[in-house]
């Protein structure tokens, strides 16, 4: 464990961190050497030449050489600077932070402590400091190295591993640990290769942020193999989003896209289509710039276009049993007057009790039962029961429509969704 200082955020939870080395022991050692040298000077004062004096003079020379070595700045390591991922998606760290060395060795990987609820703030008892070998007496350095592979195996601290199974109902998982070999002894320091029913404690959503094949950070409470828990990601941590989008439409869930144009009637559907500025050759674009799903329906003639992006639960992507939907989106249209009432951005939710709720974020005045706004593009929390939803969500549909009934101006309606979360609040 160690202390990170002078941190700066790179992006997406990755930071540049200076690791502060504990060099105070060097000053302490120099003070100790000065005292021993002074003691030897007192013994040598007035001592006659001979073997005993030669031995003391040799000891004094050795101590002076050791002091000279410690006082030479070239021999004292500088604080290293590393690019380190926070174990969770905390992007506003600024104070000194606690840094994890996986297996207690710098070569096995670093992570910043999870930052949720200020947990990453440096704690001297929990995090300690890295101490360069030069600052340790030879006997202490040898002792630490001799015991290293032993405590690594029998008093584990942290490990990396890959999730192979997730139980979202219980917020647990099965983890296949990465191999860990002590570089000095060549010994395998993992007591076991697979951890089962491992609790996931992550930000405010636990297992929701994780998927099978994610590489995760495992902490062993009280340095005990019997009490592991997943506390974050090795790198590229995810937020607590049900759907944060990704480089492709179906990075996290399987979505089917339906598009329509009239007149003439033209209809298409495709599972996980390639993102395109001209979806199926129409005036419809579906893109994810900077991780924001952007649906743009347009029409330059007197016609109607719409696009639906639809998710349904299945055995591999179960229903959502949460009380709230949290969403961040922005909507817009250039339609005016008579056009505005027919240009929509909406999300439909259906639950296991067969209740359906259409939430209109762009709509005509007094036209639909659940009339909302995009909240100025800021995150908003929606209590599902307020919209008549009483069961688990098993269907989500994002709907964008553009209609031009007349006039000379083309119409565009845009819905841009940063993320969707489902949570118990």
C-alpha cells in the first residue's frame, strides 16, 4: 500500500499519480550513524595504536561510508509517477489518495482505492507508504524479502481476476484469479484459483456495473482467503449504469432497431445494426459519438419518419427489479407550429404485470399522459410507480419521430441519451 500525491485526472477514472516514498527513515538512519560515529570517536580518543584501535577505526570508516552513501542524492530514489486507474468510476479525485499494490508488489499492478463516498482519501493506517530499500537496515530488508512470498500466499491482500458467473439477485460472482508468481522465489502465491459466491460491493449499484469476462479487483478482508469481495475493476472502470452505451450499439445489451418512412411505406428492422448516419438508406441516423446514443429522424418532404430502439429481457439479460429509472438525455426539434405536436422523443417501459408507461421527453402540449422534459440535459430520477409500473421491467423502447405536414423547412427531431440506470433509491 502507498500514498499517492499530486494527482491529475487523465480521463474516465484514470489518473497520473506521484507515489510518495517514505524517505524519513533515511534521515533517521543518518542520525543513528552520527551517534555511532561519535561514540567511536570517544572510544578512539587517547587509545593507543594496535589491533583494537585498528578494528574501531575500520568500523568508523564503514559507518562514514554508509552515511556518505545515504547523503548522496543520486542514491535516493525519486518519487515515481504512474498512470493508475481508480478501482471505480470516480472522476473528481483531487486530494492525496490511497494506492493499492496488488499482491503487495509494485510489479503486480496499481489501483487507486475506490473513490465512492470519499473512500480513496489517503488513510495512513490503511494505506501506509512505500519505503525504498536504501532506507532500511540490511537485516530488515532481508527479513521482509524472506517472508514476502509467505504472507502473500497466507495473508492475501488484493488480487486481479476474471468474472465467470454473476448472480445479480445476490450481488455475487465467481472469479477466476490471475496467476501470481513471486518473482524472487518462483512460488505460486495463490492458495486457490477460483473464488465462488464472492460479494460485489461497488459504488451504489454492486453487481449492476459488472458483466461476465470483466477483469476485476478482489480485496481480501482481514487478509483472509475466506472473505474475498470484488471492489472494482483492474482498469477502465464502469459507472453504475444499466446502459452506458459503448463503441457499438449492443456492447452491453441486445437492441433491435426498427425504422419507418411514409409515404411511401418503407419499414426495416435489424438486431444490433451497424451504426450509420443514413440508417437503411433513409433520413434517419443512429450514432454513438463520445458514448452518447444519438437518434436523429429527419424529413425534407411532407412525410413521416421514426426509429425505435428496443430491448427485451431474456435468460441472459434478466428483468430489472428496481424502483427508479435514472436517465440523462437531451432532446430537440426544429419543428414549429403545427409540426411540434407530432414530433416526439419518448421511452416506453413495460413491466412483468403487463403495465405500460410511455414517458414523453419531447411532445406537444397536453397531448400525452406522461409529459416530461429532458431536465436541461441533466440527470433525472423517475420513481417507476409514479407511472403505474408495479412489476419488474422487461421491455424498454426508445422512440423518436419526425413529421412534416407542410411548409418549406425540413424537420429534424433528435434524442441523445447519455445513459440509463435502474436503481433502488
